């Protein structure tokens, strides 16, 4: 792979099988950078200024290009990594490669997209779920809980839901922010998707009061689990 080091980051000029060079793509991303968007994103820990609608349009034009995705990821630039996650082939990554990518995902948006768009579609998802959930790094552990929440909603067979509630009840209140958010999502999903555990999930949420005072915009649902569960169940019943 031909590449050069610029400012500590890898900028590759090789042409991928799709006929696009990383240099061309990163130049296009640089042209899309909007200082106003960057300022807003930086408040949330994301250091890029590209409108996500325009980023998705670029990804649609490029289509799936696994080699380009690897090169974009290697630049270590947030916008380039987000684009990489949109044009990659999720099942092409090895288990250890995904683990390394997660641990190197510096910003919340890259972390969330990596888990949501790539790892969830990987044949290694379950193995990584178990490993990450037990990881001492709370940000890595939050990825494990995100994968657990996916299983709670879509493939709960074999999950110990009561055991998950035990862990949430014992640890969520004092967990670091990212991990707490992921555990709270799992708590809410158990209450929403599994009626037999709903009363306990509501009770845990009421006792712990995690995210009870989280600011919520008009028309949006609060992440406070009792409110979240109640609202989503109401919508399901009305559907």
C-alpha cells in the first residue's frame, strides 16, 4: 500500500479498485467542512464539520469500496472515518480488526456508527459483545451493552434478561457517562420489548433516577427509562 505520512496521519494516494483515491475523497471532505457545523459538533465531542446528509450523499455516489474504506479509516480523520463506515463491507472485517478499530475510535459519532453500522452486521458480533461487555474500559464496555440492547430487541433467545437487570440495578447509577447511557438504553429496551420484565425495569428506573432531568426537546421522548418505556409501549399498543 503506497502512502505518505502527513502531520502524523496517513494520507494514501493509491487508486482503489473502485477508481477513487483517498486523496481525492479527503479533498472533497475538506471542501464540505462547515465551521458552524464543526462548532456544534465539538460541543458533543465530535471534531468534524461535514453535514451528515452530504456525507451520506457522497457515500451513495462512491458505493461500497472496502479498500477505500480501509484507507479512509487509516487517515484518522473523523469525517473520513465516518465515510469509511458507510462505504465499507461490514462482513469483510476480522474480529481483531474490529476490536482495534473500536479502541481507536476517538469520537462518540465514530464509535456509535462503527457499532451500529458495522459490528452489528458482522459474524463476530456476538463474540465481541461478550468480550466488550466485560472490558474494564467503560467506553469499550458501552459498545458491548449496545450490542446487548440489539439482541434484547431482535434476538433475545438465550439472554438472561433478569441477570442483565441485576447488573444494571447494581452498576448503572455510578457508571461513567457513556457506559451509563448504554446500560440505560438496555434497561429501557428490556422494559419495552419484554412485558414480563416491564414492572421491574420501570421500578429500577424509578429508583435510580438516571437521566431523569436530561433536557429533552419538544416532540422528543425523554431517555429517562420510566418515561421512555411508557411512551414506547403506548405507541405499540396504538399501532
